[in-house]
C-alpha cells in the first residue's frame, strides 16, 4: 500500500516545469512582436489608406513618418483604377489624425533606399479621421522622377534651350575681332563694383517682404500661389505671354544701340529717383487720409451709380452707330454757324457795354436810393415808391359810368386863403390863421430844357450821378391883404385855373397852385374863426365832360367873370 507524499508543513508549492516553459515562450514571443511591430499583439492598430496617382516604388513595410520620426508602416499596396491605394498602420503616438491630413511620398536616404510616407496630421480644428478612412488623391503627392524631368525637354523645348544658350553666348561674348573686355562678361565685370548698393537695396526690399506683422508673408505667398495657379490653369495664355516676351526680347536685341541708350537713361533715372520716391513716401500719409475721407463717398457711390446707369445707357443710345450720323450733322452745323454768331456777338457787346455800365453806375443806384423829402419821406427806395405808384394810377381810371371813364381831382388846402360862394354855398374858406403862407412844392421847377442841355455823345457812365435832393420852390399861394372875399386878381387866377389856362398875376394877389399846407399854427388871439367848411374829397356823383364845362361856365358867371 503506497501513500502520496504531500508538501511538508511550511514548504511552498512549486510550478510545474511545463507551465514555466510556456510562460517563458509567451513572454519571448510578445517582446519579439513588440520589437518589430511597436504594438501589443491581439490589439487593434489605426489603419488608413492613401490614394496616389503614382506610387513609384513604395512597398509593404516602408515607414510612415511624422517630422522624421517613424510612427507606422505601409501594410498594403494595391491598384485602384488608374491610381494606387496604399494602406498603412499608425501607432497610438501618431494620433490624432484629422480629415485634412496629407500624405507625400519622399525619397529615403541614399543608404536606406526605397521611399517613405510623410504624414501631416492636419489642423487641430478639423474633424478626426476614423480608422479605415481613405485620404483622397487631392491630399497626396508623389515625388518628381528624373524621367519626368527629361520628358519636358521635347523638340520645341530643346530648340528654345539651344537658342537661349546661343543668346547667352552672344550676350556674354565679344563681337568677332574685339577683345573679351568689350563683351557682356567684361561689362558684367565692370558692373560688379556697383552691385554693392544694389544688393543693399535688395536686402531692404527683402526685409520689406517680411511684412510688418505676423501673417504678412503668408498673405504674400498665398497671393503668389493664386497667381501661379491662374497661370497653370491658363497654359495657352501663358504660352502666348512667353511668345510675346520672346518677340519683345528679339526686338530689343535687334536695336541694341537704342537699348544701351535706354539703359543709360534708366541709370540717370535711378540716380534721380530717391528724392522723388522720398516725396512719394511723404505724400502717402495725406493720401491715406484722403482714402479714409473717401470711404463714406465710396459707400454712398453705388446708389448714385445705379441712378447714372440709365443716363449712360441713354447716352450710349444717342451715340449708337444709327444715331451718330444725325448727331454729328447737327454738331457740324452748330460749329459752322458758330463763327458768324461770335462775330455778331462781338459787334453787339460794344453796344451793350455802355448800356450795362449806365445801368450799373446810374440807374440801379438811383432805383435803390431814397428821395429826401423831409417829413414827407416814405423811407423806401425809388423803385418801391414807383411800384406803389402804379396801382394808384391804375385805380384812378378804373371807375366809369355810362358816360365813360373819368378822373376826378380835388384840391384839399385845409384852411385856405380864398373863399367864394356858388349859389349860396361856400366853396373855399378864409386864409390860414396867423397869416401864415402855404409850403412850396418839391422838387423845384428849373424851367424847360433845351437841345443844348442834352449831350448824347458823352457816355452815361462818365457823367455825374443825378442827386435826388431838391430845394423847395416858393409858395404859389400867399395871403393877400385882409380877409373876406378875394380880390379881382385872385378871381382872375381862379378863372384861369378853371379854364385850364393858368396865369401868374402880378402884385400882392394870392397865387393858386399845387402846394401843400404846413402844420396848422395856433390861432392868434382876436382872430376870427375861419368860416365855411374845409374842402375834402367827397362822394359826389361824377359828371360827364359836358356837364363839367357847363358847371364851370355857371361858376364864372356867378363870380361876375367873363
């Protein structure tokens, strides 16, 4: 009978040798796998694909690098239509990768051989690229191969290169029979000392290209990239441009003497350019201020331009080929008649100038002046007084009856120096109290003018401006001796006035005329109050001319006058 021997008390139980061997084999396999794959076994690595137009000689196992550091390797290379799909895996340290990531195939070092994939993970703001995603051909590129460079040198390119080398030979070489110093190389050697200031200016220009703030260089390069893309998209236009430059160069080469003079003049221009450029630089500040001031105008310009567009279209319709002929004919007729019109205007201007000078120096100042008439002055200009006078004249003959229009004149003399009766009715009252006289009239009458007083040969503008101030003439009606009824002289004067034939009696008789009464003086003590009513403009019915003459005749007969 046998018994199994168990572990002694206090003794640890050992692993079986087979288990220990299996563990050693598993750890060794895991370390070996990690050493070659940089990942743990049974994991899920990040896989992605890149579609390229030319995979050159990329093979499985080629590294994938970010900034020169290996972060993965190529797993598969397979055809994808006209392109090639390259599969690769990335380590965890290469993540995250974004959707705008790019792949470039680069040459490895000479001793390394083959190629590698240069990965740019993309911008942090872009979405993440999931595992198994495909990077489009627009985000991949392949290296330029030497055969591609040689394929550019077709027959036309080789001929152009040959022509360029020959032109360089002619430019740098000397003319046949001339020393080498007279050639382009000699001129370049002579120009070498002058390159120092040029290089200094070039350095300043390069410094200026760096910009004044961060991002200026990026904006400049982006602009150049846009120009380059435009030229690449318009290869035909680029070819025309190069052909035009070739023709221009040929024309310049054919006239090298004139080109030399031009270069000499350009050298003188460059010598005089710094002060001008300094002035331009000084004017940039005001120009900037002007541009800022013009900003509101530019903002307001679109509506104005929209309103001008219909006008421009109408002008274009007027200048259209169909309407151009009549328009030119009308303009031609205008220009044909213009010399004769100018001749007539030249003859009219000497005639109109004296008139305009007279209006300017005499008529207008008098029309704007005021008539000095003492207490009777209106305080208004002559022109205003004349304009106020016209409605009164128009209204004087506006009333009419069955016998026609009439004008009635009444003499209002206040307390006058005449008194007479007609059929028992007093017509004129007694003399003014205090024995005062009536005021004389203004302006004063100087008598009738004769032909010798007019001088039409003297220009109006050279004559003296007439004065509106005038003296006062003597009163036509002065008080006679005593009161009561008028004497024979006064009655003769009244009769003459009523007949329309005024006369000037002699002696101390009262004279009747168009005079204005002064302010009524205080009545002297002991003088009799004036008898009879004061004449004024009444509302009597108008009489016809026949009735008026009959009334005058009866008045004269009542006074006992012939």
